C-alpha cells in the first residue's frame, strides 16, 4: 500500500468539498439528444409503481 497522497480523512474532506461543485455542474449539462425523449426521473416509468418499485 502506498503512503503517497492524502490520508483517508483528508481524502473524504476533499470529496465532500468538491461534491456540491460536481453536482452543480452536472445539473447544468444538457441532456443528450438520444436521451431527451426518455423518462429518466424516478417514478416516471410507464409501469411505475408496479415493476420499478419492486425491482431488486
């Protein structure tokens, strides 16, 4: 195991600080053309709640 880089605590702290930026950037991305017609949000499936809520 390498001792180079961040400790576990420092790595987790860094990820927690970066997460809001990453989520904000992902929200601003445009949905690709191929996926725009699909219902990708939870609970918007055509068979919901029967198959999606019982899927493993």
